[in-house]
């Protein structure tokens, strides 16, 4: 059937279709880096916010414990533990996790060998909340529902929160884990063979420098004031 002379076809020509595809491709090329950068910045802000909430929990704990932070023995003598209440997968000897900073701030007694689920209500900071997971971390660490490691330095821990008033004494308390796998749940360390090989470590918040790719992550320092620092 012939089209009447006064009626114009509404179909796209091949040239018009290629122009539209080209415009869309250019827009995607422009917007994708911007969106990626915005997502990265959002993750960084969220991970720093996690550390600030952990800091608040630490101070609440210290205020109730004669101005002392959790001691290395109570933390399980291994600087990285999984979410409290969880068990090491595939190990029949594992018990529900009762050690680690998340467990201490939740209010779990490290001597409770009969810890059962569900956990009691949190005392200082919920050890099962998303606060303990930096979403910029790799999946093999996020599956433990905790991506933060903590100091086991007895001198640092015995100093208590009064270090806040000493501007020249700044100590690392909590940091994004890149080097350790969690210790055997429910048992005190130290453990051997729980390190991630250097070549396999994934650093969150990656960025490019002229000399190549360097890892960067955040740590919580307590000194004259709280400080969330990016480590390169």
C-alpha cells in the first residue's frame, strides 16, 4: 500500500538510529566515571562512619570499666574475629564466637562457654549490625560479617580512654582488616597460619598514583581527639 503524499513516516532511519546510539555511548562514557567516583566516596564516608560508632562504643565500655579498654585475653588474643555468635565454617570443633571487639561491645562474657543464639540485647554496640562491615572490603572478608581488626597491644589497652586528653599520644585502636583471617571461633589464640598472603591481600578504597596502584584503608586513632586516618 502506498503512503499518501501528505503523510510522513515516523520510523527511524538507520542513520538516525546510529546517531542516537552514538549519543547514548558518549553520555555513558561521561557519566560512568562520575557515578563510580560518587559510589566510592559514599562507601568511604560510610566506612569512616562505622569507625566513629565503634569509637563511641569503646568509650562507653571504658566508662563502665574503670577507664580501661578490653584486655588482650578477653579479646581472644587474635586481632580479627568473625561476628559474635557465628561459627567457623567446616570445623566441628568450632564454638559460637564469644571473643573479639564486636563481642565485647555487644556485652558477651568471654568466659561464657555455653553461649547460645539468639544473642542477648546489645550493651554498648550491636555486634551483629552492619556497622562492623565496610562494604568496600572484598566478599571473602564480608562473609564473616565483620571486616574490622583491633589492637592487642597490652600497653595501649591498659592506657584507657584517658589517652584522649594526651594530644601527643595517639594510638591505633581499630582498623580495616586486610591481612588476617578470623581465628577459630570460640577459642583463644594466638593462631598460626591465619594470615592472608601479601600478594592476595585486597585493600579497600583503592586509588591510582603515578607509581602504580597502592592500597589504602582507614584506621581509628585515639589521642588528643578521635582521628579517622587513611593509610597508604
